[in-house]
C-alpha cells in the first residue's frame, strides 16, 4: 500500500496530505476504536488512517454545511457526486471564467455540495475563501480547468471504498463532535489558525476562538481522550498565534512543512513551520527532533509507502 495512492478527492489548500504519515506515526496501531476529525476539510488524515485500517470507525465534521454534503456524497452516494461534478465540469468548457463566476454566485445562493467541489477544484491554488458575509469569494485559476472528471470520479470512489460502512458525517460546531469522543477514541484537529480566522485576514466560514479551543482541549483531558492538534506556526517572519498553554500538558512538535503555497500565491517565497500538539497520553511514545526537518517528514512518507 502506497501513501501516494491515498484517495484525495477534495482539493484544499492547507491539506495535511503530506504531513499525514508523520501525524499517524504518533498513533499506536489498533489501540483506538474511532478517529474523530471535527475540522475535516480535505480529510487527509482520516483517509490515510482508514486506508491503513488504524481504527474501526471514523467520524468527520465541519461547520461548512456544503462541505459536509460532499463528504456525505463520498460516504453514501459516490456515483451521484461524481456525475454531478462531471456535468458541471463539462458545462464550463465554452467560457470557463464566466462559467466559474456564474456558478460561484449560484453556489452562494443554493450551497450545493457538487458546486462547492467544482469551485474548490477550479479556484486559485485550491484556496477556500469566504467573505465576512459567508459568501465564497475566491477567483478562478485562469491556467487550468480543475480536476478532470475521470480523475475526480476515481478519487471519490476510492475514498468511498476506504470509508463505506465505517464513517459518519456530523455537520456543525466542532465541540458537538468532540462530545462524542470516549477514552477508546482519538481526535485529530486542524482548526483555522489564529491569524487566519479572526480580524482582517479572516478567510474561513467560521473562525475558532483561542479561548474556546483551550477550553475544549481541557475537557478532552478531563475525559482522558487522546488527541493530536495542528495549530499555529510561522510562515517566513509571520507568526500565526501564540503557543498554547503548558497547563494542557501537550507535547509541541515543530515541523518544516515546506514552501508556503499562500506566500507563493502572493508572489513571495517563504517556508512554513507548523506546530503539532500531541496529548500527554500519546506523547510518551514520541521521539522526534524539536524541529522536525523536511527530509524527516519525507522519510515518514517513505515508511508509510512500505506498509
């Protein structure tokens, strides 16, 4: 089984696809019943874990309802989702830019999951962006037409194959998903970072307050639920939020995630260093450098491919 074959139907800037092998290396195989991912996005960690059979069940959730609609399609009706995407993709061909702009307006009215999937596949750098009114406002990428329908159908079907009869989709606030976790489960969280979900640089449908997040993590600790959290970090000289408090008893691991896609999008060059926090019950078995270099991350990908 190769990591490169892990299904990836939802294009999403900030996806943890490349970091998934490192993240999953922190989880003992066969120890946990359910993996919960309440900020599912592209679901890279859930899909990689399901492909490896790390847990028996998976619960994914998000505050963005049409994104949950995409996941419901993947889990329950992959053929319909793939067909709707193919129809949209082919209808763009006479005038791709005008079609994208028109479809974006229609999506902002009807919140159709298949329309969102096309917009994500077709927009600049696959970077989801919403304005303060909750309207999708990212522009089309003029250099490409988005994922080809045959490729998208194959990715959707492959994702369905690893998740069918194992995955439940919960739409809404992340704290409601966390309440479902037991000491037999493990949680992976990739919430919007402090510097991208509040103030002028807000770019997501719903931000996550730092104090609320800390409170949620405290409750997980009180209930003996283990978790891994991707949160904050740096991009060049820009710092996304302050470190989370030591009272949470987490191990903080800094990871060189490579060149920043967003910086490249803005015509700059910068490297991204991400923080991964690991709960105390998982941290005892972890032995990695204080700053995990890029080649170490790539080594983990290689180890994943050998499974």
